[in-house]
C-alpha cells in the first residue's frame, strides 16, 4: 500500500483557475505527515468574486500583502516535484496548478508529476460511498476538517487517503 505521497488543495479568488488565493500542501512519508505548508497567495490584480469569498472567507484585504504564486512557486516546486500526488478533487486541483503555472509562464513538465493523480473522492465512491464531498467523507471517517481552509483540506485529504482501507470496513458495517 502506498504510504508516501503529497496532497494539495487550492482556494480560488474567482471562477478562473489561475486565481489562487491560498494553497495547502501536506507531505506524507511512510504513513505519517512529515511536512505541512500553507500560504495565502495574492491572485492576479488581487481580484475576488464575492461568491468565492463567501465560501472560504478570504478577501482582498487578506492577500494585499501576500506573495504571488510566482513568488512562492520555488517552495511549492520543492514540496511536490516528482511526488505521488493525491487530491480530493484531482481534476480541479491538477487543472488549477497547470493553469496557474501557465499564467505565470512556468513549465508544468518540470514538476515531473503523473498525468493523473489519486483522487480520494473517486476512491471513496468506488468503495460504495453515495456522496463523496470532502466534508461528508471526513464526517463519516472521523477526520477533522475546517472546510475551505486549504491546509485543513489538504490534511484531511491525506488522512482520507491513509484511511481508505478502513473505509472498506466501515462501509461493510453501515
């Protein structure tokens, strides 16, 4: 069973996938969280939609002094390059990373990541969970979550990935 991996979660300021306003990354080594990284990120022009701010609570005043994605990219690269990646909404988070890197003219290929990542939402759906929103999976699996906080979401995704075998037994009991 794979016990060494990295999870990532982004919060967006607008509907554009390059509008990252927060990032959370969790590295897991041999089944234990070995490192966590969180940063607010100033999105392009520090522009937000009220709808997204309502979801995660992040507003322009919170990111006006925050680094841009370009400024924190060296840290992100060090944490995820060549890693086995996991996300709860794999397609979304992978697309956000790709589009944000493209916006800043950074070569995604240098990260040496697989074309698709493990997706805890899909894993839990395959295990028979009818609804696989992060908050629902966390509630069922007793994983702490402060939803829409990028680091909490990334940490919860790591815990869900580690508990995937336990989920089989819980589903059988339910």
